[in-house]
C-alpha cells in the first residue's frame, strides 16, 4: 500500500525542514475507515491526528443522543487540539466522515516537541484559531441561514479537504451532521440537482458546478475559508 506523504497535511507541511526531519520518525500512519471514532465525548485524549486524505467530523452530542456537527477537519488541520490547549478532554466526539488515512502522534511526544522547538506549537495555535472561527460560523449559520445554504456550505467545506469533486456520503449522514431531518436534506439536494450544481446517486455526491455552489452558499463558507487561508498560508484555486 502506498502511503500518502505527511506533507499532504498542511500543518506538517508548514514546518521547517529540520523540524519535519525530527518529527516524522515519531508519526504513525493509520487507516481511517468511515465511521471510525477517534475519541468520545469526555474521554481523555491520547493522540493527535493529522489527516492527509480523510475527513473527520467533530460532533456535539446531547444527553438524548442527538448530535450536530460543530466543525470538519481534513488535510488542513489536526484532530485533538485539546491535548495542547490544557484540557486533554473535550465534550465533542470525533468521527471519520470520509475514509482515508492520517498520521498519528502521541500526546507525550507532542509535548516534548513543544519543549524542543516552537514551530509546531505556533502552527497548531494558528490552526486552532481557524477552527474556532469555523465552529462559531457554523453556530451562526445553523441558526440564521436556510437549509439550502447550509448544505452548500457543508459540501464546500468537505470538498476543500478532498482532492476530487466527489463525496461519498448519504443524505442521512448529512442530516445528522447539520442537525436537521433527512427529508429536508433530500429536498435541498434535489433542488441543487435540478439546477445542475450537483449529481446525487447511491451515496455519492458529485459537484458539477463549483462556482454556482459557492454563489448559492451563504457568506459563512467564505468567512471560514478566508480565515483558514490567512492563518495557514493556504491559497487554493
């Protein structure tokens, strides 16, 4: 199996060469199948994950069992920021939304790297700021914008973290992520398909017209993307 290069994760790629050479031997490549739970709400975190070609959803789970996505993490970031923010636990749950792989680093090694040099810490803190922006914007979006706009935002954020225009995802999963009824997602996806923006079939969504998808989204997507690009030095086309 050909392993994707660690540099496909933007945090790892942002490190100076010397820092990468010291860190990489401690990274473990892990396969991330769909539905894999990286950590549960309230559990002590043991590792930080740097996705390379997978997407992880951070979900807030209520006592009733209902959940809603508060952020999505892909090759631009890391899963497990509580490890270096001082908490080591979090009320959210991390679940693989799109299968792929990641590089895993133990919490103990992460802290030793922080003590050794500041580059990794600096990059992770900038990423954490972009993650906070995404969480805040998601809360605003879910409260004030139409379901069609929320769906467009969700599709765009997911696409930014993949290297293709296809998402393998069911409408039920999208409904669980956004926190709405599946019927609402079905109707919204149907409207996008009639407009020729997407094609949906058998758990796969193909984006046919990305510029139109961006135009139909609310401003929340642009806010999150602009802030992530600014903080992480990304310039996607």
